[in-house]
C-alpha cells in the first residue's frame, strides 16, 4: 500500500483550505507517478502536482488537486474536517 495515512496538523489543515493541497505520509519507495495514480484511483480526483520530502525517516507527499476538485471533500471523507 502506497498511502499510509493523511496528516492532520494545523499546517496540513491550512493547506487544505488555502491551497487545495492534502498531505499524506507515503511509502518511501513510492515515486510521484505511483502516488498520483493511487490518489486518483482511491478518491476519484485529478492531481495537478505532487511534491515530496523525507522527514524523520518518513516520506511526506504534498498533493495539490486540480481546481475542479476540492481537497476539503477528500479531507471530509477521511474524517479530517
């Protein structure tokens, strides 16, 4: 499984509301294309851009959705909002 869990920090919630971006902790071996494919299949949305970083031995993916899809809807499905 590529997606492990969504982050629900204050910064993550701010990014959901302001920049239509949702943050997930993902498998360290996963590349951006695999992450994009998994997000689009799981939540039926389209991804505009993905940035990743490795922090505390975890890979974090910042997933920006296209304008016609709302990150708040995804967050609501996940129980973050």
